[in-house]
C-alpha cells in the first residue's frame, strides 16, 4: 500500500515515512496540482461564441442594436461561413464597463 492510499483510508493516523516516500508524495501532489491548473487554464482559453440572439439576450439589446454595434466597430463579430457570432469575452467586457457608456 502506498502513502496516498494510507492517508485516504486513515486521515487521522500518525505515520513515519522514508524520505523517498515523502518525495514521491510531494511529486504526486505537485503533478496533480499542475494538472488541475492546466485544466482550468485550457477551459478558460476556450472561446465561447454566442449567436446573435444569445448575444442580444445577454446584453439586453435588439438584433438591430447588435447590427449597428457591429457596423460601428463597438462590438466585433466573428463570421463562420454565413453565420455571425459574438465572443462571450467581448460581451462580458461590455457588461463589465456598462453598455450604456458607449
């Protein structure tokens, strides 16, 4: 049985470990932490795209307002084929600064 399993099964146990086992445990914790951090970073780097309807609803504006904002450069649109999409990160920025402060 390895140290990790012992600790999981007996969280209140006092134990004596060899330095090698302690290093293995530390490396395991570091590895798991890196995996979790990388997973969070990867998830945040994925760009979510909203349809015109979703963007309008999120911002509380009409499709015509979205069109005008796109045309004026106030809100950038992404074209995927014939479809128009809006980046969630751009929408979030507008919401953070307040869309009425245009």
